[in-house]
């Protein structure tokens, strides 16, 4: 049973918004675009593994998808945490495609379909470190002697895993379609050592401590707000700015009209610049001249605000804004 879903990460939302608001000739454009593609691929890889979780006995196995927990050293992040009466299992998910070569010096090399090679950090010690940090977290809560296992799951069964030397491929590394078999085989070797109450307690505490990663994305890429594309962007042809016409947004290029395109622009503002905005700031970003129209729009949409007329700031609550990241 899934006790915590995999939310769309705030960093992914910010990268998506930033990519859509950068001019193609911006020096950081390809950097941002590539990082976005990487994050999207990571998410697709995680979803491919999530598919197989439903085939495990749901009364026994409980899943926390994508958790990030604070500890003395900062945060530790686990792609999929499986809690069961038998053991705790950490899944480190890798969305690698092509051929993956494990060297005996701990090196991991990916060879893409086009023959290019890329080195990676070995995911096994990475998973061991997460295990160590989780173990410490459990001990601090009086939960000792819980067996914790790790598996590195390659999302796509078509990925070829090889060993450079004569040694075997590390046994912790599996394809997603082997997951059920391997987890059940592991469960068969174990007694039930974790009570239902403890499982619930651990899950509840971890969910409460889960802290999604967030950062100021503009400063992360050294981009200034005034370098961003302004205006409401047409959903149909990407032209900007759409113009306000007869209570709708209208695209002068392709004639597309929309009653909610400006919501995406407000979302971009909230993700990239600030989650609070004055009427003047919104006018500038949305490229709508009239303060009255912006005021009416914000009221109609039910955005809260604080401060009096001139200093009034709207709170750009994400719940009011539909999510554009659908795939
Ligand atoms: Zn258009």
C-alpha cells in the first residue's frame, strides 16, 4: 500500500517554469533545458518502477515514495522506502538506458546507444549511506535491530547491465521487472520482526519529517528576473504576450483564446520570482496595463492578500493554480 505518493518536486516545477520563460539565445538556456530533461527522465524512471509495486502483497508492504529526511548531516533522500513486517528496504532508482558497465574499482560507466560513454557515481555505496543514515534515525527513536536492505533498481528492462571484469554484477543491482521476485524471495528468508504499530509509527514520523528540496532557481543558474520572458504565453503557439480582450486572454498570432492562460503566468511568477506579488508587479509580469483588470482577476480567482490598497500583496497560493506539468 502506498502511504506517501511521489509528488511532482518543487525543483522540477521551477525548472519547467524557468525553461518556458527563457529566450533561446540565453547563455544558460541549454543548461536549464538539459537539467529539466534530466529531471523529467528521472521521474519517468521512478514511475516505471512504481508500476511494479502493485504486484507485491499490499497488506505486507507499505511504500513511501520519494522522501527527504533531515539529520545531523543535512538531508538524506530515498527514492522508494518499503516498510514491511520482515525488513525495511531502500530502493535507489536509476533511469539509465543503454549499457551499464560495473568496474571492480567501483566505477560505473554508461555507454549510450550512440557509443558515447559517461561515468557515474556507483549507486551501491550511495544506497549504503542512505541505509546508515536511516538506521541512525531509527536508533534515535529506540527502534533497534530492524534489518535494512538496499537494492539499486534499473528502471527499464531493456538496459543492459555488464561487468567489465570477470566478476559478477553486484547482486543488489536489479531490473525493475525483477523487483517483485527479489523482494518476495527476501521476505521468505525472514521472520516477522516489525510490528504493525511500529510500521505505522515509522511511516507517520517519516512523512511528518519529509522536507521537499527547494531553492531559488534564478540564483542557482545566475539568471536575473529581468532576463525572463514576460507576458502570458499562448498555450497553442507559444506566442507572447497574449492580450486581455473581452474578459479572456487572446493570442494575436493564432487567435487562440483562453480564460485561464494567465494562471500559468501567475504560477511562473510564484515559482520563479516570489510567492507574494503587488498589483504593479503582476501587471509588469503579465503585461496587462490596467490595474483594475489585474485586481478583478485576482479577486475572481480567490487569491488572498494582505496590506492596504497601495501596499496590497497577493499570496500566490499554488492550490489556486492548476498544475501544468502533466505527463
Ligand atoms: Zn497562439
